[in-house]
């Protein structure tokens, strides 16, 4: 998703980060940092807001960020969850700005409800339904003694909606 945002012309992005201790946070940070490196963007100049996968923290910290810097720094917020993206969008709107007119926003998870939010939020759809089905099926097969524990890969997809604009 970071590649997509950068490909739309956004060089100054803010990462809305999840819980420090969560493995998924480390993995998503690694993907974010790899994308920045690939595009020649200095990781140390990129700002990170620690929001612990909480909508209210994302809202509060983003609102403070926008009140301090207005539109002088970031043009996009890359969120590690859809819930945090909702908080970021609320903060942007309450500060008198718009998505994607003033700031682009992305989420991550693929929550079904995001298709009803205006503007629709661009996200990574993790295919949670398939993950659940495949996980239960694997667990059943393990209990039956038919298979050994193993890693499983369920494909994801970038769902492009209206929350990212090209600059």
C-alpha cells in the first residue's frame, strides 16, 4: 500500500502505527520501510504516530499533528488498520480539511464497512473470511492427525477507493 501511495506522488507520509509489541506491527513496519527505501525516501525523515491500533488515539494524535503543521509537511497518512484510518479521517475533517482533497489516507484490513464510508478508504483486504475458513480447516485436519502444523498463505489485495489522490 505504501508503494501505491508513493506512486501517486506522495513523498511526505506519516505512518499511523499499531501496538509496539504486536508482531503484525513489526511486519507492516518492515513493508513500509522497504517501500520507502525502494523509492529513495529517507526513513528517518518520515514521521510515525504510535496509535496502538486504536481509533481514538489515531484521531487525537492526527488532530494534534494537523493543528501543529497544517499542510506544511505530510500529504498522506498510511494507517496500519482500517479502524485507525477512520480516526485519522475524522481528525482531518474536524480540522477543516478533506480526504482526499487535502490529505490522502489508507487503511489495512479490508473491513466490510469501509465501502460505506465517504470517501471510501483505500485498504489492504486481508481476506479475513478465507483466513478464518482455511485456519479452521487446517485445525480440523491437525486434530484428525491428517497433517502437521504448517504455515499458510492467504492472498491479499489492494482495494483502491477514493481516499488517495494523485499529486
